[in-house]
C-alpha cells in the first residue's frame, strides 16, 4: 500500500498543545479549545477555532502563534482531502515562522512535511519532493528525518524509480530508530524490491515487519503490512491475498480510515469470487460516495471559514485604515493648532519687543527734549536771572519797578519756552498732553475737572490750531492759579459741525477789566483770532469766571 506517513505532523501537533506558550488568550483559551475539538475528531470546529485564534494572534502581533494556527489548519485540510486548502494555509504559515530560531524548527519541519503530503496527494511529485527536502533541513532528530525520507522514497516507488527508493530505504535501517519506524522501512523496502523483481522473496521481511507491528500494537502499521501482503499474494495465492485484504478492511474500520477501507474493498473485489463480491461493490460504492461527500463538505466548510476570515480581515484592515486616516486628521488639526499657537506667541512676543523698542525710542526722545530745554533754560533764563541779580547788587539807583520789569521779561522768556514744548510733542496724543497740562494745576485747594477731551475731537485739527489752543488754555490756568483763587475749575470740550467749543468755568473771585488787558490774557485773544476763533469772558467780581472759546477745524 502506498500509504504516506503523517506521523511526524501528529507528534508535533501534540507537542504544540502541551508545550506552546500562548500569548493571546480569550474566552477560555481559544487556541487550546481548537485542540480539544481535534481530539474529539470535530475537524470543522477545530479548524474554526484555530482560525479564530489566528486572528487574535495577528492582532497581538504574535508571529509564532499565528504560524502554529496556520500549520494546524493546513494539516486538518490535508487530512480531510482539501489538499489545495492545506497548501494555502501551510504556504501562508511560512512568512510567520522565523527560520533563524532553532526552537521553531519542529514546527517549520512539520509545515514543509504537510506541504509535501498535499503535493503528493495532488500527484505533483516534483513539488512534493522539493517540500520534503525542505522539511529535512529543519529535522531535529534521526526519527524525524527517517519519516520524511520514507515519504520521499514512497514517491520514487510510485514513479517506478525503484533504485532511487531502495537507495533511500536501505541506509535508514542502519539508523538508530524505534521499532515502529524500523518495521515501516523494512516493509517498504521488501515490498519495493518485490515490485522491482517479482521473483524476489519478500515474504520473510514482510512477516517480520508485521510481527513487530503487532507487538507494538501499531494498528496503522499493521494495516500497511496487510496491504503489502495482499498485493504480494495476489498472483501466488489469491486465497491468502483475500484473507489479508479482509484483515486490512477490519483494521481500517478500527482506525476509522475511510480511504484505507476503500483500498481494502478494491482488493477484496479484485480477489473475491463473483458470487461473493456483490456486497463488496455495494459497500465500496456507498463508502466512496461518503468519502467524496465528506471531502467536498470539508472543502466547502474550510473555504467558507477562510472566506469569512478574509472578509473579517478586509473589514479589520478597512477599519484600521479609517482609524489611521482619522488619527492623521486629528494629528493635522493638532499640528495646525500648534503652528497657530506658536504663531500667536511669536506675534505677541514680537509686538512686546517692538513696543519695548518704541518706548525706549520715545524715552530717548523725551530725554533729548529735556536736555534741549535744560540747555535753553540755562542759556536764556538762568543767565538773565544772574544778570538781574548782578544789577541789583551793583546798581544802587535801581528802582522796584525796574526790577519788576526785568522779572517780567524773565517770566515772558520762561513762558515762551513752555509754549515751545507743545511743538516737540506728538500730535497723535494731543488730548493726553492737554489733559496732563490742565490737571497739573490741581492742588490740595483747587480741583480741576476736564470733560470729554477725547482724541477724536482733535481729528483733522492742524498743528497751528493745537499749539494756539494749548497756549491759550495754559495762560488761562496760569491766571486762575495766580489771581482767581478758585476752589474748582471745570473745562468742557465739544465738537459740533466742524467747530470745537471749549467752555472754561471756575468759582474764583473773577477778574477785573483792567486785568483782562494784561499781557497773558491779551495774548489769548490774539491767539484765538489767529485761528479764526472767538473768545468771550463772562465774569463778575466774587462770582467766578466763565470763558467760551470756539474755533473752526481747518
């Protein structure tokens, strides 16, 4: 019987169950649950749970766990007649194994051995030999190598290349292998020599192999020996051949091997008498249909599971892609926000630095102005004062009126210098300068109130008008401070139809007509006329003073 040997795969499956470290567990250990179903011969359920465990291992990025699941799925497919499915799973498993790790060699060996079996069943013998030889590269002991080499020799025997097969069998008998493997090789070698030379007496070796298998209680091996003996006696002694064929059928039933039962029935039909073979035909037809249906069902079941898996995988990858796109979008949003925040911070810092520089420049301008006026005061006022002091000391006939006149000159010089300060100011903050000047006359006994002096009032007013108004109001405040003894002063500003109105009011003693003609107040009228404005005085002694100023915006 040209029976292939999947024993090594079964041994490694058991080893996987007992020793593997499962990195991903869920719902009572799905990976081990698959083995439970396999032990119960529920291959469809075992396949399903291996596939489910594989998905978990992939998500956990456990390559070895993924590979072992695919290995088991491939073996299940091959054992159940889905040879293409078995090849697909086994080939897919290769990418997950790490050939540089020796601890994975048993799994890799088993995977290539399964690929060899599937290719052998599909009669792709060259490919089968290729995979078997790949399996040999990872064989960890002599028994494992023996199993794979036996499969290669079986292929050569099936191709009638008996010399190649014998050249493999004979050295294997000299290897330190167990009795079961020794019996397998011995039976295959004797059977192959008989096929090569029908006159060769293979019976002693075949009987020795059978006896060893019976003693070892190796039912699968006994089944193979019965097949060899049935073929050996077919022409020499048909009765003995039929007897061994029936033993093969009985053993294959105990093994629940439908394929072996079909082979045994074929031999029984060929060797039996015509009046005895009808029941064998019926059993054969029924069993063959059952096997074909089982294989078809298995293929369909495994195909559906693979389809659902691929569908789930596609959905998972799509979900992953959508999540990645969403994460990328969120990242871009945060990135743009970060850029915006950095831009805002940079702008704020830039403005702060700019304002600081502008302030420093302004402070320097103020200091320069102060130095200029200090020098001017020193040159024009201090020298004049020193001159007057000298005259007072050195001119005996100097009268009081002469001194007052000289002091009046000094006062006029000082006032003119103060008038010049407005010219050095910044036009854009005229209202602020005006407020500062007016409120500088406030004291513990005099309250100064300025109303509605906003910068918008002075929009469009030229520099000449501003200078004249500043000097006029400064003169009024000076006279108030010197003569009126007011407790409260109020100055109101108003703009109507391109006319600016300024109302001055205090609660002082008022001013006499004679005082209005003094230098300062006389100059106010002149200044107002210069800007085409009007100024009116409304005063009574001891009843305060009201002054109304109006001028057009030029």
